[in-house]
C-alpha cells in the first residue's frame, strides 16, 4: 500500500474516532486557537509586498476549504486560489463552500498541476505531520518550493512534537522544516510558536490565554519560508 493510501486510511480512522463537533468554531478552545493563529499570520502577511487582490496562492491539503475562505476574506481573488486535497469527501465539502472560481485539484499534491514560479503563497496546515514517509515529505516540499515565485513564501503551520497517543501523526521540528527547504537562506525563516497544546486547551478552555503565556505549552509553529527574490 502506498503512503498516500495509508494517509487516506489514517484520516478515515481519525474521522471515526473524533466527535463530530470537536473542530467547530463555536467551541471556546477552537476559536481561541484559530484567532491566535490568524493574528500571527496576518502580522506576517501585512509585511509582504503588493496587494492581496494580486496575490496567487495554493493550499496543500485544503480540507473543507476553511483556510481558502480566510484568504478570500483577506482580499484574494477566487480565480487566484487553488486548493489541493487527497480525501474526496473533504474536496466535495470545499467545492460546496467555495466560489466556483476557486480551482480545486484532487489527489497527490506532489504531482499537482501547478505552474512553476506562479504562486505568491503556498500554504500547508498540519499536512506534513500526517505524512510518515520521509521521501514523500521531501517530494511535496520540493513541489511547493517549485511553485513559488521568487520572493514568494511557504506558509507552514504544523505541530512540532510527537503525540504518544496517536501513532498516525508525528511532530515536525524546526530542524526538519529547514531540511525540507534547503533553498531558503537562514534569514528567510520566520518562526513563531503558537497554539496551546490541544488536549490542555480542550480541558481548560477558560484558562487558554493564561496557559498560552508559557512557551513550552505551545505545540505548533507558524513558519514563513521565503524564497529569495533573486537567484
């Protein structure tokens, strides 16, 4: 069985285990995680040149389209957005939620039909932690880097530590992120620890803001990985 088939199986197992509303924005821990990440991301994007209406962006593992909807609210044009999703049910949900102008692609993102040097932003959110095969991780990272324009950036959000209760995922430490994108110079990485450990956030949502002041309780990183503007 290929790694892609195994990823699909792992997602199916996860869907069977997880309560239906665990990721609902109406849950206090979820909206606090989302707002924290959005604030950090918007600070980074506000520093980028040009107007959002002119940016082109692709998301690897777009799921039901939530992050693409956020980009639309930011001002990106539907025709400038592409989402890639392996799981058919998630892709169908994205198609139902997003404007027709958004391009959606099914299957293996590492071989997706995205033109080289065409994207201002390439996003991934907790995709690489679901890939247990190093070679597939590297192929996907190379494809994402290949799609970027000079001066463009990969927007990376993923957790950094292993979950001992979930063998279907693994943390991706910052050293591994740097290894996956060797074309990025040292000054091209901007990393910030975000997101209170989800089990803790679910158990104590009212204490999220206080507990999140402790850096080692934040389990994810938001990383901007910038491609040099000139070779």
